[in-house]
C-alpha cells in the first residue's frame, strides 16, 4: 500500500509541476494575439491623430508636382518624393492621378495605404515552398525615378526576392504610355524549382481612383459590357476579375468552369462627370486581367479598376498520395516580350457630361487609327445570319459491336432547300455559316484542305449550294474549327497537342450538360498546339483558294487563345500573334467571318456572329450595356446570339434591337430525337422546319427597325423606366425605343409588336 501510495503521490506531484508549464504554452499565444491587436489599435490611434486635419486637396498636391512633358493636348507631372504621376487634360483642366491625393486622411490602415500609394505591385512565386508573395513598391519595394525624353523612367526594386522591374512612362499625342520591356526585368534567382520568379505585375492600381464623395462609374468590357457604379454599397461581394480573352484552357478543370462571357476588348473606362478616362492594354493584353472594386470592399475609401499581368503561366497537378495540388510555373522565363498600357483622357469641347458612349467612341477611334480596323461601307439593310450544322459522329451498335460513324445532320441539298425556302419567304439578304461541313471536321480531325464531306453530298452538291448562294447574293462561309482534335490526317496527339505547364498533354474532356462533370461516354479530345497553327491554316487557306473558295471562317479560333508550354514554348501572347497572322492571310484572299471576335481579329473581319447581348452578370455589376456593339456599330456588321437558342424570344429580339444587332438563327436538317447521343445534341432546338416562319417574320421586323441605321454609329444609349425601356440613338438622328413589358419597339414614331412577327408567340 505504501509503495502504491508513493507512486500515486509522485504522479500527482508531477502533474502539479507540469500544470503551469502546460498553461504557459497557451498563455504565450493568447497574449501574442492581444499584443498584436494592441499594437494595431495603437497604430490606428496614432494614424487618426495624424489625419485630424482636412484632407489634402488636388491644388495642394498639384503644387508639389513638377512638369516633365507636354503637348497641345496633355501635360504630365511627377512627384519624385512620392513617386506619383499626374496627367492633365488641357481641354478640361481635369487632373488624373496615379494615386489618391487624400490618402493620408483616408480610413485605410497603414499597410493598405502602402498598397494605395504604390506605383507597382509584384507577386512572386517560390516553387520550392509552393507559395506566392505579394509586395508593393511602397512597402517592401523601392522606386527610383529619373527623367527621360518626354517622360520618366522608374526602377521598381524588391530586395528580398532580388527582382527589379524597369518602367518607362511617356507622354504621347493624346495619351500617356506606360511601357515595360520584359527582357530588362532582373530576376536574381530565376530557377523554376528553387528560385523567386516574377508571377504577376500590376501597375498604377489606383490610377483615376474615385473617393467616397465622387459620383461616376467604371465601364467593363465583360461580354457585351457592364457598368459598376462608384460607392454602390456592394461591400460584401467579391471584387471582379476578368481574364482578357478568357482563361488559358490548357489548365484542365475537373469540373466544368462556370459559364461566363469573354472579355474580348482589352480596355476599360472611368467616367466622372464631364471627364472620362479610357485605358487600353495595347501590348501584353493576352496575359492581362481587369480588376474592379468599390469602396469598402477592400476596407478603404476608394473605388478602382486596373490591369494586372500574369507574367508566367502556372498549372496544378496532383502527385500520388497527396490531396493538395502542386503548382508549377513556366520553365523558360517570361515569354511576354512587352507590356504597354495607354491612358486616354476623354472629353468634349462643349463641357457636357461624359458617358459610356464616349468611352466606346474613343476605343473605336483607337481601333481605326492604331489597329487598322476598316470603317466598312455598310448598306442600309439587316441580313439574317444563319448557322447551319453539317455533320457529327454518332456511336452505334453494329452486330452488337459499338462503332462510331459519321452522321449527317444537314446535307448540302437540305441546306440549299433551307435557303430557297427562306428566299421564298422574302428573306433577301443572308450571311450563312456552314459548320462541320468537311470530312475531317465531322470526324474531329484537323482540317487542312478543302474536303466537303461525302456523307453530306460531296463536292458536287457543295458546288450547287455555292452556285445558288452566289446567284442570290448570299454570303456563304464554310467554317472549320481546329481547336480540338483526334489523331489523323497527318496530325498526331503525341506531336501536335499543346503541352500544359505541368508537362502533361492538354486533353479536353466533354462535360455532362446537366452536372458539369466529365462525360465518360466520350473520349477527351486533344488541344491543337498553336505552334502547329501556321502549317494547318496556311495549307487550308491555300487549298480553299485553289478551289475557288474565297469566304473563310475558323470557328472558335477568333475568340479562344491558349499557349503551348512544351518544347515549342508558345505563350498566349505569341499565340495571339500567330492567330492574327492567319486571319490577315485569309483577309488578303477574300472575306472573313469571325465568331464573337476578340480585338486582335477585328482588323481582318468582314462579319461577326454570335455577339452576346449581356454580361456575365457578376453581382458587382450594376447593369449591362452594349459596349462591344457601341464600339463596332456602323463599322463592322455583326449579329447577336441565335434567337432560337434563347428561352424568351421576345427578350432576345428586343435586346438585339436595342444594341443594333442583326438577328441570327441556328438550323439543323434533322429533328432533336435524331441528335441524341451526338455532340450536336445541344442544338436540340434548331430543326429548321420549326423556325422558318419566325426567321422570315423577324427578318422583316429587323429591316424595318434596324436597317435604317446600319451604317451609323451609336451616339446615345439611355436606360429608362428602371430598365424596362431602352432608347438607342444613332448619329443620323434615327432612334429606337424598346419596351420589355409591352414587347414593342418604337422606331421613327411607328410602333412594332414583336409577337406580330413570330406568330404571336414570345417564348419557345
């Protein structure tokens, strides 16, 4: 008993001795948090003492600026101590600041003020640690400014990662230019395994930022376009980020990505009363994203929109036994040769208020003057745009054995009959895209020669269809889409497939329409490498030309851009240049039709199809506008998405009229039941016989209400009655007023009811 008692007593004594030690483990953490909170509170109190005076005014800030460049339109100033820039519009006297002038008296914390006062934000990656770190030039960075001809040069240096980024800021005729030669970026430890690598760069993230008392809005080119109003109170929502030209699809997703609209124009606008600013990513746009936030989203007093640039593409992959994916980066350094941002002040001579139509006009001027977009001589008519789908693959059982065969969906004879039927219904003008018309395209192989599919009627029936189109002034475009493919026709999945940054082949699954997961019924297709584009498309264009085909359409090539990170080392920026060259070649030999064209394709485009009439509907957006259409109306003809693809026909017609868009239909030659178990089953709605009446009726309506202003630019776009009515005014004074609740259009004082042109039915 004594022995047991002694052991028990010893154990109790040990526990008592350990108790304070155990408690101290926890007591060290809790005071540390309290100390941190106390330090933060103390810092905030001291900061509040500093800002007891009134906010610094523009006049006070401007007094500390020094003129560095000027011309008849603009002046540029610098504050070398603060490393800030000011751009002055001489027409209005408006000052555009690179950083808020009243920052010190704002509600931002010290660390946030460093962000807001910075000229550049660097994100660098440390692959060995699987981490990224973001530094700003006011915090852990250093900025050194010096004068250069017509501007300033700034070296942004970050000591810890050993990275220096040189930036030139110069004044041009009607804009300020920010330029980076990426070959001059210094990385002291550039190893993709153990080093510190430049991952992302953002410049002047608060250029033109608006404060709590300012009214105005941002113009964002998401889809058709959207507006984000300053101080809109949406503080609990996520900030907006839109990847210019869409995400790099070599980064394969396990689940289908959310459906969003493309950002096809690398620009944004800031509207403040009688002044506005249009910002363009002129170079490096293929690696750019647009970011927008409003006051108090980031716990500061400011609203801002800015570009950031992904300098190295990254990817994720899972190693066996690990649940967290590894992130890897491009091995060959920075593949984007240049970055150029242009800041265009926008104003007018009469001192009136600016709006999004002025932003659109400035960007249109930029496209024509600097990018070679031609102002076409558009006739006063509204063609019906038609997409016809030729053939596809279908899995069948033959003698109990599953086989994949080519299935005709719309034969050439049927297509001709469709056009003849529309013509008999008084549809005089048509722009027709014939998709999946070739043997290779039907078989999901790369098409690099002229080869009308035998299953659809072969070359003989195609010639008859083309002859009919030519005789009746129908613009007929045989379309080839070479983005995804199977091995064959001289192109192999082992040699012509884009390689992911993770060094895997980029093979795209087919996603289930209902659940967004991979549909195992279909095998993944390989993603055609941009490094192989020139070979395939040069052959294709030459083959078209030899066969007398002078109308070109290349499907999703006009709006889908991605890299190849294998031996070819082809970045998105390089791929953009390759695609532009292909369209330029096609344009030199005939007419070009592009689907929802990105900006780099616009100089070579005669027709644009499937332009969205809305944005991605992010919660931060306040309302949609047809920015894309306002830029191009009267310059390049375009159509909206297919009327019969939408659940509410009246709505899509009214949206199209409000945005000056020609109308479009999808057609197949077989019914929905016959499309089952094919990849064209998404066109279940498109059987032509169900839509001839609606197509001809709406063509008549479009020529009444859209055609009179076909060659005019949009000068005003007014959202009335809480969005229930929209008034569109053109340069020649012509206007339309759509009313969504009534389903009507008033044009030149005449009222038209949409239901009268579609048999009284407004919905499918």
